[in-house]
């Protein structure tokens, strides 16, 4: 894969590190990191995660960002200049498409981005994550607007014990894929990076890997398949239809992309 100015977009603090940490480490000067949400759902406090007492919602948000920025610094990213958090409330990306599109567009224009790395587009045969789905669609809107190539992170297929089994791209996707195998030192580095995320200890085993993989797909963000969603319980919102309606409504309007 040619070295280009690349924005790595994740819905949450830890998504980019899970999907592209070693790729970033190999070329940190060409990487810009954008995490879109605050990464913290509604909860009760105080709570203890990874030995850290979190007194309130804001404390948890700041701890998650601190973990992510620390990991990026280890990779060589200048987080003061090349890291942004969009501050969209966790689980509410579908209510903020205009703002998300604007955030991506602003960074793309300001940093003269040549490649977008983002979440996989939802597919009919694999459940989606509501925040990931919105971030993916918004990335494609910007990619089409500015003629920028887009690559996706693969989906992580898990078994019924919630352990990772393999990285996949959907069979219905027609894609070009690239794969980067890690050296022994890079495997060790990635394991060390995972341990930085003390409030997200489950990711250490679930997302352990020895390679990174990306897929290039030509997509139309207006073509949204019906999907099931992670976390879908009887009362969970947003559900698949909420997401699809939010995207359809946004695309039906004459939206002018705001660049700040």
C-alpha cells in the first residue's frame, strides 16, 4: 500500500488501535487519528474498571481518551497536532450525521488527506454496530465528495463465547485487500498497546492478532442494507431501522457540507 496522508477513523477510543496500530507505527508521520464518540454509554457511578475508580461519566470519558492518546504516542503520533475526538455522545452518532460529516470534512481539507481508513460498511449477513455504521457511511459521503480513496477495517467474527475467531470481509463485498503481517517485535508492541486500555481489558484477548488487513470497496452510501445490530435487545436504541431512517433522511436533504 502506497504511503499517503491517511486519516484513521474510529467510532470509539480503541477502535483505531485495534484495527491499524502497527500500520500507523510503520508510518506515524502520515497518520491522522479521529475518534468520533466519547466512547462511554450511560451507566451508574462510581464504578471500578481495571483498578481505576471512575466517579462519574466525565471521569470515564477522560480516562478513555487518556488511554487512547497514550497508545498513539507510543506509536509515534503527535497527538497534540494529529489527534481529534469528535465528542459525539456514545450511541448517538445516528442523531449527529451532519456534525460527523463536518468533522471529517474539516480534517480532510485542512490536512490534505489522501486516504480514509474507516469501519466496515454494514452487510446483510453480519451484524453492525450502530456507531460504526454511521461513521462508515459518513466516511463514504466525504470520500465521494472529495474523490478520496477509502479502505475499510475488516469485521471481527466472534464465537458464542465472545472470543475472536477470524477477521472477515463479507462475501458479497467486491474488494481489493491488503494484509500486513507483524514481525515478532511488532506482535510484542501490539500486546503492550492493548494493555494501555485498562478500562477495556476484554479487548486484550478478544482482539489479539498477528496481522492487519484492509479492504478497498467502491460503495454507494445510499444503498443501506437491512442489518441486525450488536447489543440488540428488546429495549435497545438505536435499532437497525433507526439507523437506516437517520441515514436515509440525511441523504434526502440538500446538505451543504460545513468545513470549519
